[in-house]
C-alpha cells in the first residue's frame, strides 16, 4: 500500500519541481530580453571622440573641443531626422499589427536616449560660451544639410553608372540595340548642332583671308 502511494507522490513532486524550474527560467529569459534588447542606433563615435578629447592629458585646445562638440551635435541632428522618419512608419505598422511591442520599446528607449543626448550637448555648449547651447543645433542643422547635399551630388555619377548598367541589361534581355554614346553624352544632337562652329575652317581663321587678299590685288596690277 505504501509502495503504491509513493510512486504517484514522487511523480507529482517531480512534475511540480520541473514546472517551477521552467517557470523561473522562462521569467528570467523574458526579463533579460526586455532589458538587453538591441539598441535602435549604432555606436556614437562622435560622442566618444568628444569625451576622449575632454579627458585627454595634456588638455587639448578649446577650439578642438568646440569642433568636436559641433560634430557631435551634427550627428545628433541626423539621428533626430531618422527618429522622425521612423516614428511615422512605426505607428502605422504597429496599428496594423506588423510590429511587435519589443520594437516599440526599442524605439521608445532610443527617443529617451536621444533626448538625454541633446540635453547633454546643450549643457556642454553653455560651458564654453553662455548662450551657445541655444544655437548650436541650428549650426549643426546647416552642417548636416550641407553634408546631405554634398552626398547627393557626389552620388549622381554612381547613380548614372547604375542606370546605364540597368539599361544595358534590359536591352540585352529584350534583344534591343543600345548606344553607349547616347547614354554618355548629355545634350541632344540638336543642341550640339546649334552650338557647334561653322563647318568651313577658313571662317575661324582670320589670317587666311588677310593673306589671300593682297596676293590677288598684286596679280591684278601686273
């Protein structure tokens, strides 16, 4: 009788112990996932460089620290742009159920981190000159816009080369002829004809008719 009761009691004990261990491990993993999720932004090298220069020995010149702080503010402006772009997209995706709560938690943490970064930059700017913190991000915005314009201009050649390759591949697949010269030349043939010089080479050389004129007059006098 005692043996028949010991077996189910032992089974129930092992089952309850296993469930308790599983519950504890599962809760720990869930807590670790909530606290150790991947950050929204990568590392902040501009901030790290400024902190390194600020604590350097011997101290670096103040102008170098100001430049490093301005570069840091420029990087923060680019992050502000990305936060605004991602926010509108994430709200729509989250309402449709395409984005989970963990992604929204990552985004909220990135917003708080960026707010703290902006406050830190403003306070650091005011230590160099009172009132600079109120205008440093305006200057950083101009620098960020200039960099974006420069990158766009520099990428025109690359985009053109990619478009030419795409057209060549399309023509090859469809069996259509493609003229590389037409792709490389910018203006149309009509514009080139209007701006081209006269086909007569003697019109562009004023010395030729000047020398030919006197020889004809000498021949008439003889």
